[in-house]
């Protein structure tokens, strides 16, 4: 790891809560039904908690019943990265911020059919919410 990476890591550790750091930098998962935004109903935008990149809007959010914020689409400019995840004995698709590579959650193919069939299952700890005013 070079000096810039160490500095960036220190900056993130001081900026984020322990849970936010664990989720975004160590690919952690917050417990279901505990995150700030799993049941958020206000209109607004969801940004990467690490870099501030726009990821989702409330128009894309829906209640999937899974206990994490669920979205049927990402913002067209989000550029979310998809990577294979084999860590839990099955094949899942991990999603990471397209700007800073922070771990966000996973995407599954059990979302609303009328919206394309995808469900982005996102940790509240990986996003910041800004309400529309």
C-alpha cells in the first residue's frame, strides 16, 4: 500500500462510523431491519457515503420486505460496478460504487418484473440520504 492509500484510509476511518467503514471498506453487511434507510419513505437522493457520488433516487426505491433499502434501478450516471461474490457458498453479484469502489451491497434477480426484475439490496451504512425540499 502506498502513502496516498494510507492517507485515504485514515481519512475514511476518521470520516465514517465503524459500521460504515466495515461495510464499505471490508465488504461487511449491516443486520437486516436495523439500517437508517431500510424503511425510508421520504423523497430524495442516495449518495455514496465515502465519495458523495449519486447512486439512487427515491423514485427507484421500493419495499421488498428484505430489511435493507431496495432499488429496482441505479441512477443512469451511477456507474455501479458488479462483481461475482462467492463468499456465502452461493453465487451472488456484489455492487460497488463506480466512483470510489466502496462496497454497497448486492443485486439480485428477484425484483419487480415491471421494472426489469432487479433488486439492488443496499446497506444503509453505505449511503447518505438527502431529502428533496
